[in-house]
């Protein structure tokens, strides 16, 4: 079980490490275990958002949603940096 990330800012790196670790395990892991672990990895607010959306009850949809959240956060951060300059 991965440790919960404190923020979306830290989630991208933690998600990459978690997925790399999953590739190192050479036995099949049930999809629902992946989903539970992902829900434990993401920040609490994001986990609550995921729980409230019934369409995110499959790992493939949930991981795509989380990746979009990370990408959106990175984009927003880049925009803020450019605006400050």
C-alpha cells in the first residue's frame, strides 16, 4: 500500500514511482487492488472526489482521471510562473 500524498503537486512523482514498483511485481494483481491502492495514494480531497464519481469505479478510468488532475495542476503551475514573469 502506498503512502498518501499530501498534495497534487507531489502526486505526479509518487504516481510514477508507484507504477514502476507495480511493474516490478511479476505476479498478476487484481484490478480492484490497484484501484484501492490508487485511492490510498492520492491526496484525501482527490480520493473523495473519486469516490463521489461512479464512473471512476474501474482502475483504467480512475488512473486516467488522476493523470489528468496531475497534468492540469502542472499546467496551472506553469501558467502562474509565466504570469509572474
